[in-house]
C-alpha cells in the first residue's frame, strides 16, 4: 500500500520468524550447529531487507500508520519467506553455509560482548566496585538536576573540577582519543575492554547497548545525570575526539541522544582585553565584532587577543565563566531528525570503507566552509 511503517508490524514479525526458523533448520540439517540454536539477532546481523505487502484492507496501530497490525499478514509472510529461502538454500548450499557461518560468528561476538558487559558491570556501581577513580562526582543525588562533563585531558579536567558547581556538576576527564567503535563492529569485546569506555559506562550507571532485549542494555531511566556534556578543545583535534565520543554514544547508548540528554559545550576561541575589560569570542566573526566594539571611536586602540589552543589554557574561573556557568554558557543539544541518515553518516565517515569515504568527501568538497590543514 506504499505506506512506510517505521515501527514494523505483523509483516516484519513474519519475516523475522521465517528467517530464524529456516536458518536454524538448515544449520541443524547440515550439522553446522554444535550447541543451542541461533537467535533472531544472530541471523539478522548485518541484514538489509525490504518487505512490501499489498493488502486490500490493512489495519494499523494508529492514524500515523507506523505499525501494521493485520494479524493474518504474519502467517502469510512467514510461509512465503520460509518456503522460498529453504528452496534457495537447497539449490545454493555454499551460500547457505556462508549465511550460517555469518550467524555463528555474530552469536560468538554477542556472547563475548555479553561477558565483557558483565565484567564492566561487575566493576560498576551496583556491584560495589564504586565509581571510577578519576570521576569528580557532584553532591546532588537527583539525576534531573545533575550533569556530567566529559572533558578532554587531565589538565582541563583539573581546571573544570576546580571551577565547577560541585552541587550539580560532575567532571570525568578522558585521556586522549577514545576508541573508534565504528571500526570494531566485528570485535565488540575490544570496545568494552577500552579503559575510557569502561569509565564512561560505570560513571553513567545506565548500562550499555541499544538492544533493549539484552540484559544490561542502556536505559535512560537509570542515568545518574540528566545532561551528558562533551567538552573538548575548540580545534580540529577536539572536534575529532568529540566525533569519536558521539560515535560511541550513537552505537551503544543511542537512547541518550534520542532522549535529548547529550550536549556539546562551546568553549571560546578568543579572549579579548582592553584595560580591565575582558570579553570572549566563540568565532572569528565574533572576535572581529568585539574588537571593533572595544576600539569604539579610537581605531588605533590596542586590543589584547589571546587565541585559546586548548581548554587547559583557561584557569578555573575563566572556564566557569565562559563554558560551565548554567546562567551564561552556550551549549549545543545533540538531536536526531532522521535516524537512518544519521546511521549512514556515522558508517561512511567513521567506518572502514575508505573508497566510500573518499567518494563522499569528493562529492561534498565544494560545500566545505571550515577547513583545517
């Protein structure tokens, strides 16, 4: 009926059931399974599929038609998919074995990830291991008023700890660039073994993983902080670290972004001074405007301009005044308009497919407005 059902429905249920049943049946028949059967998540790992159903009188869960609820559709789709897929496997045994091997690999990775997740949780708050040592926690225990700053480097972390509002602001310094999780899709264990990622998981206290059916999956209701604020240097390295953090949050804590809990701090690029007057600029354009304003009627007036190369160059008072004071700071809220497009963007820019990334850069090169070489 040419209506996209973003929440799936009975047609998707039929597809999922048929896939799981058929692939498990084929694997057992060919004696490719040693232990328990493959889960639905295992057989669907990496799968892209389109289910198109024409129905004379479809039923939906709401007026927005986000979910198909026509009960008879599930059985029809399941029967058709099972029969045709089983037929395909019998005619193409080598492809069938490849698909089973892929599902077995996904199963092993999922189990390894679960064990790594459990290890992280055992070190965490609920299991008595306490909060990460380098976390400077806030005094309040009301998550709705608390916020945590994820700060690039120990130096800036020290300034942030001194300059913060201890009642509601927690500081977590992160050392260097965290792991690019987009390149570890087939080695999830390495993700959970990363020290900085373990530290974030333990500090947030809300679990990890986007699959809500998994034990210990990320749950925004358990977040210890209402705001997760990424605070990095205002240079290209800071932007890279910020992107790595966002990639991790998107891949393993997506509900935090979708729920509006993730923010990006906006530290100034410049400090401009004239006598005892100090002002801050967050862009080159703002720097020029403030310079003109401070000079006033005297175009030759001497204006002191300091370019901040990193957060560590600011003392605690400056960091509070410019970047952390809730009354005066500017922050960017991370939002998602189109999940599929966002997913593709992370995969293209942060993934392992270099030719795809090169093609993207060449295609959009003329649109670049801020280039750091």
